[in-house]
C-alpha cells in the first residue's frame, strides 16, 4: 500500500467518525436526517444502531478501495464526506439559531 493511499484511508476513517458524531448531534437537536437511505436505517433500528450499520458499510467500501488500490476514488469520497460534515455543522448552527 502506498503512503498516500494509507493516508486517504485514515482520512476516510476520521471523516466517518466526524460524520457519525455530527449526525447524532443534529438528530439529537431535532433536525431530520436528509439522506433517505440513512434515515431509513436510523428509523428501522434505533438511530445509533442504524447509523453504525451505515458507517460499517462505508468502511467495507473503503476497504475495497484500499484492496483494489483505488486512491483517486477514495480521495473523491473523502472530499464528499468533508462536505457532508460541514453540512451537518451548518445544519446544527442554523437549527440553534432558529431556536434562539
């Protein structure tokens, strides 16, 4: 495994943790999950279990990217999840401002 691919995999793992935490935080504030598949998983189980399941699937997909040496794909997915984390933070800020 190249060093760049290893870094991208660690970045992906970090972004998944941030996404998990920010999603749980904004759901706790009463903001509804925007992704219909994630929302379905969270409603089918309890929110933590559903979200953990979705994150486990994401990690398996990242493992596939690592195994097949798809560094560019993993880099693009990282950019997408960095946007999602920023979106989650914005949703929490907007929700807090609406309640004030």
